[in-house]
């Protein structure tokens, strides 16, 4: 842009209008209020709060977070204060920033998922719900729900009638065909799909001859998983009509631009917030700089504009 003006960053995702496509991801941004005074919360596209359950959950015992080459592994186990405590103790302060609040939530049974969704839908200030069926750290589930097509459908079917809010479904990379899961979510009423959650992995403490995490396995995140995430977003975009929200190893504005280029309508920043608490705000600024350098005046013109030699011709 020859005049040096800032590119337009506003996007629409699943019925929500966001001032920027950069969103703070669940589990790495607390309940949002912890970053007040460090990050300009009013400048973010949205804030996805830590996963909420019907009752408070202690998660797994330590050690449950370790650094790995190119990222980190966690087995926190969805620790949270419970949906009712969030509504009374955290939500009022969050509402003051005017940034869309997306409540990530979970349960151990389809009925629990549905009940949490209903409670969150009855309070002022929640813009959307993010259904977490893809955590690799919930032994109570028996398996990762989002790796079983029928279980995926069952949970979404239970939740969808209980909320009028925009419903985002967070999908797992621990599958062979992500497109089929994205289509299942869309068919059951999802307004958007979010991917990817963490890759199931393991680390060893050689001196103790034991797993490094108390849960034995955990979720791998960070730059190491970005190529996997990018490919899965690419596949999902081509499988569904609902918006796709991309995440997985996004550390810079250039990373974000890659996800948007393959068709993601927005991106979530997670692990980067551990190394740089201001990562969400910084990445949004870098994204704007990257668009300006390429002469793009509106991020929507960039989204999905990948020149793909293997795409079917019109």
C-alpha cells in the first residue's frame, strides 16, 4: 500500500465479528483476566477461556508440563474452577473489555457437555461456545472423543439443542482423516470448527526410568506441530462450508498468514503465550505488517487465496 495505511483486519467467524483474526486460545490464556495489564485485551479478536466443566476439576498432579524440542507437552487434565464460579468470579471483569468471550467447555458424558453449554448460554457476555472433545488428557473419556466419529456426533447432538450461541467444535489431530470429522461437526450443527488440538505424545525421564509426565502421555504443542496443523486446516477448509479456525504452532504474524492463506477465517494463539505473554497482540501487529508489505488492504482478500496447483479447476 503506497499510502502506508493500515490494512483492514476485521473478520466474521461463525456469526461473530472480530476486530482481528487473532484469538487467544483456551488453556494458555487462563480466564483472560490474568493477562489484564500485560496485554491490551480490548485489541484481541476474541478470548477463549480455560476449559470449563460442570463442577471444579483439579486436573492431574505434577509433573504435568514439560519443555520439548520445538515446543512443550502438557497433561494438565483440564483443571478449572467450574462453570458457576467462572460466571460469578471471572466473567464480570472480562465483559468490561468489549472483546468477544468464547467459553471452551467439556464434560465426561454427553449430558454433562449439554448442561455446561446451557448454563453458559443463560448469562450475559458469552459470545460463543467452543466444544472441547479433543483433549488427549481425559482418561475418563476412555478415548479422545474427537477420534471417534459416532461419539463426536453424539456429543454435538446433545449440545446443539441446548444453546443458541455460535457453537465452535475443537477437533483432534490424532486421526487419519480430519476432513471426515470436520464434515461430521458441520452436519450436526457446528457453526465453526477449530483445529488442531494437541498431538498425543510421550516423554521419558531416563534417570528415574519413568514417564516424564504424571499422566504418562500428554499433548504436544508449539512450533513442532505447525506443519501438521497447517495441512489439517488445508484439508478441513476444503471439506466444509462453515468457517475453520486454525491453530497449532503459531508463533509469529507470518505463521498466522500461512493459516489464513490456506483458508482459515481466524487463528488461535496458544503455546506462544507461555514464552511471550504479549504474543497475541504482537502477532496481530505482525500480521498487519505482513499484509501491508504484500500490498493487501483487507485481510479478507488474503484468506483462502492460496495458489494451489492441485486444486480442482473451476
